[in-house]
């Protein structure tokens, strides 16, 4: 039995879960609404205060889906209750970040500014304090979407190992390399 899959997903007050035809699960809460298509073989039991995912057999396919869909449902419940936040830090001399609505304008040392359109489900905010690195704050109810957008923004200028310049997650540690002077004796 899947250790993750057998745990029920607790429902906080104000969160409702419904299952429609074809195992389309809809979770509604104070921050919004999320939907997820669940494999038709998997069963979803909705009780008063929790949701349980069940599987029909112990085949490898069903065992792998059991924990997956339970985790996806738990992430959906967490998202509509509290939401998900990610922060990216822009490090480098002359590197800047600003936003106009959902348009993110980045100056990353290229010959041109980079324009990145953030999906409407994700709220973007930039913080530019004097003497500190610019910070890009992303928030959404969808964990997968906010992570994907953050990874795409980071890929525009990944942190390099010599000086540490680039876009990184806040709190991320970059392994630094010594450079050329370390080779001379």
C-alpha cells in the first residue's frame, strides 16, 4: 500500500471538493478554484472533513497513481486555502527587474531587455530597494504553475559558478568555483 496514498487529505473549513463525470476533481476555497483530471481507475471518496484516494488493484500502475493523485489533491487544497509563494533574486551589476501588470521586464546584461509575460493565474510583484538586489515575488493557487513560471524566469539567466551572477531562488546556494588564479603556483 502506498504510504502517501493511504493518508486522507484533510479539508479545512471553507474548502469543498466535488467529483464530476470522468473523475474531474474540483476544489473550491477562499483563494479560488482548481480542477484536476484524475485517472478513471482511481476512486475518490469524499467524507465530511477529508478526501480519500483509493485504488482498485495492486498493479504497479495503480500503486504509482495512488500516491500521485493524493499529493496533487493535497496541493490543490493547500493552494485554495493559503496559496503558494516563490521569490527570485536577481544578482548582478546593472541587472534590474520591474513589472507592469503581468509583464515582467528584465535587464540581464544582454544587448536588449527581456520581456516575460506571466500567466494571468500568477500574480507578480517586484521589489527594488536601494543597495539590495531586485526581488521577483510570484504567488498563485496552483503549485505546479507557479513553480514552472519561476523555473522559466530563472532559465533566462541561470546563476553562474564564478561570480554568482544571475537569477536564483531566494535562499538558494550556488556552488562557487575558484577560477583561473587557483591553478597558478
